[in-house]
């Protein structure tokens, strides 16, 4: 009997050992849960674009001459490859194309119409699949310093712009950016679409223009204060859409603490709703010929007319 009691006592687990085993088991369980969650959660260091969006737009190319045209070339804006809130997944066109990319992410479609009979037209269609984000991803690729210098239409070194910029300085760059946005929104008069791009200095002197003048003036005033800023072209849609020429829009973005934020004084939008802004071009100088500073499309063939729908 005594031997049986001793055997039972030797089989019993001491209380401290049971506590240690229980603690170890809970620790392993928590580690496993943490690993599972980290595997399911996107890496915050990686760009994240969770919102799908499809954009379509088209052009009519017309041969206005009585002669047959061959290999009629046209260059068309495609959505910007990647920004803080936009990633272009793929672009399809109704004709074969070559995709050209510039150093800051602009994408240009080069198409050629093999044969265009006299006084006839050809419709070109572009379909782009995008991914968007309402939370700006960290800036990457292009050094932001290039967006602090003056350039044609962004005359940030002009005395008139520098004087106005000084009056809008705040205690920090974000406050300054907000003051610039508010001043442009309150002091510019919107007069509808203007074909000529007049630039920031003209906007400051005349206090009126279309969305391009609003955006360029914000960009110039921000740069004059040492804040990286740039003007973008595209459209503002919150759902899948067919882009119409009347919806083509320009806005600005400024750089703050590692990210680019929307500043659209014409539509009175500041640091909000970024996933609605679909960028087709980051405005810059030095684009290759024949594109130059054209927007939407460019061509060199004489005798044709191109119209965006």
C-alpha cells in the first residue's frame, strides 16, 4: 500500500511546474496569434492601394484632307504610373501602342493609325485599371527637391510672387500650405475653361482664371516658401468613370513629412478625398518632343484634327 502511495505522489505534478507549463503554453499561443495577424496585415512600409477604379476615355482622329494618310501618329496621356495615392495596374488601347515613361512617372501612349482615308475618322479608346488609396503612401522615386525650383508657369522666383508668399508664411510648413491654399481659394475668380496656360504670375496679377491658374499659383507660392509642390492634371471621380473633356481638371499637391497631399483651391479641397483625384500628368518642363508641354494628346501629322470626347 505504501508503495502505491509513493507511486501516486511521484506521478503528481508540482503546482509551480503546472504554472510554468501554463505560462509557456499561453506565451506560445500569443506568439502564434501575433504571427498570424502580421501575415494577414499589409506591411506598413509597403505602398498600399486598396481601392480599385477603372477609367475610360476616347478621342476622334479626323483626316481633314482629300488624300490618304498612312501611319498617323498620336501621343496620348496615360494615368501616372504611381503617386502617393494612385497606382496604374494596366492600360489597354483600341490600337497597339508603345508606353513611354518619363523620369517622374508620367506615362505617354504612342499609337499609329496605319491607314486613314480622306475625310474619314478613327476613334481611339483608352481603358486604365487603377488602384487608389485614401491615405497617402510615403513619397518615393523622384527627389522632391526638383519641385522647389521655378519653371515656366511656376514663377516662384518672381518678386511679386515672393512678396505675396512672405505674407502667407506660418510658424510651420503645414500652416503655411494651408494659408496659401485659403488665400488662393478666397482671392481667385473662376472664369471657366481657358485654353491658354497663363501661369502663376498672370494669376496673381489678374486674380482670375481656370483650375490651372488656381493650381499653378498655389504651387508657385508654396515653392517660394521652400515647400515642395507640383501641379497635376487629370480628373476627379469617386467611382468608375468615362472621362469627358469637360471634366478635365488641374490641382496641386504639396509635400509634408514624407507624403504628398492634395491642395485644390478651385474645388476647395485640402488634404482630403485623395482617392477621387486620378492623375494623368504631373506637370513639368523638359518633356521629349513632340510631346513638349501638351496636355491630353499631341500629334505632328498635318491635316488631321484630334478631339477628346
